[in-house]
C-alpha cells in the first residue's frame, strides 16, 4: 500500500465526512468513500466473504472507522446479519 494511496483514502474520508458527518454506519461510510476513489485505492478495501456474503473488515477499514469516530465523536456501527454492534468482525 503506497503512501499516495493512503493519502487519497484519507482525503476521501475527509470529503465524505464533509457531507455525511451524521452517518455512523460503516457500510454507508464505506460505500460513499468507494464512490470517491479510483479502482487502485478501492481494491485496498475488503470484500464480502465468497460463500457467506457477509461483510468482512480489514485493518485499513478499522483504522478508517477509528478516524471517523474521532472526527464525529461517536462510535462507528458495524452491521452484521441485520444486527448492529460497534465491534468489527
């Protein structure tokens, strides 16, 4: 993961926070960030599990969620199987 990619991802986080600071659900934050990024940066995000189709978070996403929480002052909610919680899977 290059330094430039990390900078672009951080810029996308700031951009999305500018219009969606009231959002706390990770999946919505992630979707909005992916819209703002080029394919090279999008590929650094996790994908769904091929068999179960459940969302999986990686270290980058957990780091971004922590930054979002710091900016918003609220915990980010990770949703799994329709249940809400604040702990990523």
